[in-house]
């Protein structure tokens, strides 16, 4: 009888210990990664593989410029092993988050800022409040630099996974270099070297591949267009023979429609890749496939051979 009682106690301790382990490691011991935007999620998934679990706090279809974290998002960050974000120019709330949530006092979360920009040399907007252009992922070589910072963060959080992370990062590097090569060739011989865009998100891409962007709005898509911008766009379209207006997919842009009606131009979609919609994700779209589509749209708009 005493043996049976002891056996029950031992079994109970074993069960409780197992429950505690499940509570402590809900993802089976995986490194918990929190990202802000889709481009970071794509890199983290590709490099982290099966060693990580990942939560993206800016949900599909949500405009990154307009996002503000909910208390539940702050908790996710605080409880993560590694938090990956772009730059305060895109995630303005990130600068004060540590102080407001006391994350620095009682959390071991590794913060990885993937974009290191200087305002003096990375301004691609034309309005007086242009500021820093954070859309570096639209240049595959800049995106590669983001991936290297994410790799460093993952290795710091999980040194035992260093070999796997490095191998996966090397494979991604090959794909990004191939993408850059294809875009360089595709956009190297064009009749027109300027594009009209609804949102000046494409400065890094334009700088890399040798074209100019004329934006109906500034770096933030909700920036109100000025009459001078519209006048400049119409004149440029007339002078250069531009007959395409490139609009981002998640915005309803009446100005683009009005301009198209006024000039007879065609509206096409050029994706800034801040976010993918749920439909995009369900249909299997990725950073690589969308960038390939962007290349095709630009080639058509600029008359590239």
C-alpha cells in the first residue's frame, strides 16, 4: 500500500514537472522571434528554419506607417528571445518602447535594428518632411545587409544553431544576388528612366537600378499631395512620354485615378512590400516572387528591352 502511494506521488511530480516544462517552453524549446513587418519575417523564417517560432505583430494588409503596438504586442516583444525591427523612421513607436514598458529592466530580449541609415545620405523623398527612407528591402543588396544583421541576432540568441543559421543565410544570399542580377539586366536598357508612383517608397530601388521616382505622395503613403507635386507629375509625364502610374496595392488612391483620367495613363501595381495581404500569403506570394513582379512592372512602364 505504501509503495502504491509513493508511486502515485512520483507520477504526480512527473506530470507537474512536465506541465511546468510545457509552460516554460510552449514552442518546444524553439527560439521565440517577434518581427514587425513582412520583409523581416521572410528573412527570419528563411534563416531560422525549424529552430525558431515567429510572430509578426504588423498583421497582413496593415500599413506599417500607421501601426501602433497594442499591449498584447508589447507583451509578445517582452517575452521574446529576439525582437527584429527596421528603423525608428518606420516604427516610430520603437524608440520609446523600452522606457515605457520597462523591457530593459526585466527582459533578456535581444533587439535587432536591421536598418542603419544616416538622414544625410538616405533621403529619397522630395517634400520638406521627407526624412529617412526606410524601404531598403526594395534593393536586394540592402536587403542582404538586413539579413546579415538578423543572422547575427539569431546566432547571439542561439549559439548552438549557428551552423544551421549560417547555412540558411548563405542559401538566401545566393537567391538575393541572383535577384539583383536579374533586375539589373532587366532594367538596364530602357526608353524612359523616370516613373510616377503614388508613394515615394522606391528610392533605394531607383538608386540601385538607375531610375527616378516622381511621387504623388511622400515617404508615408498618407502624406497629402501638394498642387506642386501634381503639376510636376503632369509636366514630367508629358515631357518624357510616361504613360504608366504605379500605385501600391493596399491603398485606395483616388489621385492616381484622377491623374490617369487626365493624362490617359495606365495604372499598374508596384508593390512596396511593407506588407503582404492575406490573399497574397494564401496564394504563395513571397518577397522573391513580388520583387520579380515589380521588375516586370517597371520594365513595362519604362519601356525596357
